[in-house]
């Protein structure tokens, strides 16, 4: 958990995420850190959905990482769930500062291959951002809640403003 | 099944001017098997070729042309030839001066053996 203002990170991620969504043709995309803090989102209309998905993504990531370690794997690359209409990819990637987790939900307009392809580009772009070049300080649970609420307000205020 | 895939790829890869061939899962856009020359980005070719094939198949359907059999992409420095095989797509990456007729024939033959 970071003891920093999330707004510069959110701003810096806006364009790379927009490009990823457009090129990979995903319906919903969410970028969170290992603590479940939301750094970028596209396609959600309700804040509680974002919070739920972010928390579940962080939990799934932790479980998959533990499973990978149990089976002798250093890390895992992605988790893919194919439903009848929608598919979900949950993929961690590293920046110099911290590990981030992308959640992407897509339909037949995209594919696992396209998501993987453009995720690689997204990871490269985010890894180059100055905001993700250093490991940042941890904060307490109350701070996390404040950042989460501020982040959600920021996302949904900007979407309402642009819509 | 993997023998059938390997034989199909091997035949394609032996055609003059072919830089590589892949058999791709059409829906997932990921390679099933491949034989590619160095410098050909396998995941990118698989994902983009499958996407292009599926979209063109949709367009063909919308235009009442029926199912899409083959698709050929011409670029400045080469060609990409694709042939549908049910849930799979045979993708061939070839040089600009490759024997396209033979490549199309072999791609269709490969697709026929997989479907």
C-alpha cells in the first residue's frame, strides 16, 4: 500500500490504458496494485463493481502466486477464464516500482491472444512511466481506505464529466 | 492430432519463400503449433491473423458470401496467407516473391487435413 497521492499515477495511466482498451478491444479493463488499490479503469459504471473486482483480482493474484510457489513456479503469467459470452484475463506485470495486475473482460470481438499482445505493450509503457520507477512507502488500513475512496471519486467524477 | 498438425506445418514450411507457418486457435488467437523463421513474432502474428480472419469471416457472412475459406494479405515485404479449418486457422508467412499459388494450395490442403 502506498503513502502517496494516487492522482498523478491515475493521470499517467490514463492514456496507456485508453490505448490498450482500444487496441485489444476489451469491454472492461482494470489496473490495480497488489493491495487491490485501483489505478485505472475502463468500462465500469458502478463504483461498487470496481471495488469488488479489484479486491477479487488482488485475492486471485495472491492465491495464484501461492499456488505457483507450491508447484515450484517462480511466477505465473496470466489467469484466463472463458465463459459462454465473456472471457476474463487476470495478468500481473512488473514495473520497477511495483507489481500491477490487469483485469480485462472481453467478448468475441477480442481474443486471449490480442489481450496478451497488447498487455505486453501496456506493461512496457507503464514500466517506462516516471511515476513507477521507485518503490513507494506503505501506509496503514485507514490510509488505504482514504486512497480507495479518493480514487473512486476521481474515476467516476471524470467519467461523468466527459460523458 | 499433433502428428497431423506437425505434418501439415512441415509441408507448408518446405515451400519456397515461406518464412514460417502456424496453426492458430481461431477464437483464442494463440498458436497451437508453429514453425517460424527468426524475427517473426509468433504471438503477434497468431493473435492478429486470427482476429483478421474472424472479422473477415464475419464480413463474408454479412455479405451472404458464405464461409470464408482463404484470406490473403499483401504487404510491401511479404504475404500472409490464411486458411480456415474449423476452430483452427492455418497461417503462412511468406516472402514477397514466394510462389503464392502453391502456398495457397498447400494452406488449403493443410486446412482440409485438419478440419
